[in-house]
């Protein structure tokens, strides 16, 4: 990490030295001799020259961003390590934003929040800037202190990924307050991407309510659905996300489950719908696609369907009926049928 920062430092300062040398290579008006340029080596390696005299904090921050460009690294740890080098690096690192944060244990969540409380931004405004946040529930403490973190970084958050382990039976929901939708401190006005894995129906609706409708563009639900007998409130049915162009649904849900119909209702400008289903869901899906629940104004819809079943015949009448409805709608489609020995694809 530090070697990369050092290389970038020398690269930038060498460029500055070259520009400076070129500028100095001019004829002196009172002499025929050229003025000798300052050697780049002495410019870079003068031990008595403070680092903050060579590069301003703004340049150091740009170098640090390159060091911290990997996705989902523990950015706050990188920043803390950089700030230990010298006073100049500490001042520059103190003003950096947290980019992408991945949290998978309660200990890491505690460490992240402890770091946030030491930042100048938090001391000024009681806020934190995190652009991308991925949190996996702890097996024992669930989403430990997640509401507290969302309160601090919600206004800057652009991507939020929340998931529970496959083997974990959730007992504690993220939001214990039943009036969470009305709380002003839970708000994500810049959220563009939301991916939820194994969350409860109430967590799904609460998190969608926190998003700013004109911003949300991508929604991915993995084994996260409404209950088949859920009665949606007027507040939920009246939601509209005009820029929600892509919805991905992974998991096997009942034909009467209202999740798909509700999502198509709140995303009137949907362009891409990706589904993963099993064979016995083909007839209900075909019926749904032919109904008015899929708005007719989805003229440019791209439909991606993955069907998982061991012995689905390529000439299955159920599959043929679905493809016929899709063609009648004029949609682009890609259907992948997975079997034990491979898969085949239908495109149109």
C-alpha cells in the first residue's frame, strides 16, 4: 500500500520538476549562457524539505484515493494507516471520504463507528460520508448498530447491499420502531442501488420507503419477498420510482405472491426485469405477463429469465406459451434453461 503511494508521489513530483526545469531553460537577458535547471533528484530527495512544502494536501488526497480504489476494502483502516506516516499525511487523510465499506461482523461495525466518531466531518456535523455500504448480518447480533450507521451516512449513501447468511434464522429485524418510515433521520436521498438478500417483508418496504424516488435506479431482491397474503397499504401502492429501470428477483416464490406485481406498479419506466424461477412457476408467470398487471407502456422491456429444472423439455408447451406472450408484447427476451448436463438459451 505505502509503496504504491510512494511511487505515485515520485511520479507526480517528477512531472512537476520537469515542468519547472523546462521553464528555467531560457536565455538570461544579460548573458549568453543558459540557466542550469534544478536537478529533479535534489528536488525530490532534499531531506530538509518538508513533505507538505512539496505537495499540497489536495494532491496527497488524490494519491490516497488511488491507494484506496479497490472495491469494498475497509477504507477507514487504510485512512488510519496513512495518517500515521507524518503530520502532513494525517491532515490530508483526515478530510478523506469513506468510499466503499464492507462490514461482516459486529466487531467491524464497532470499529467503523469508532473511526467515524474521530473524523472532522462527524465532529462538525455528526455525519459521515460513505458512498457504498455492504453489510452482512452477524450470526448472533444480526445487523448490529446498522440503524445508527444509516443515520450518520444516509444522506451520502449511493449503494446499499444488505444480506443475511443462508443458515441464519433472523429473529431481530433491522428497524425495531414500527414508525421508522416517518423518522427524518432515516433517509437516503442519493441512493441509486439497493440489493437485499434474505430480508423480511417489513425490512423490504421500510428500506424502499427510505429511498428518494427520483434517484433509485437498480433494485435487486434475493430471496426477499412480501408474504403471499400481504395487504399493501396505500402508502406503498402509491410509491413511484420514475428512474427505477432495472429490477432483479432471485428466488422461488408462490404464484400468488404480490411482490412482482407491486414492483412493476411502482416502477412505471422499467426497462430490464430479471427473474429466476422453477418450471412449475411458468404458467402463473405467463398469465401474469399477459395480464394488465404488467403495464402496456413497457414498450422497451428486456426480460431475462433463468429457469432451473432437471427435466424441462425444450419443446415444453408451458415455455412456448411464455415466449408467445413475450413476442406479442414486443419485448426483448433472453431465457436460460438450466439442466443437470448444461443449459440452453432462447433469445429474441
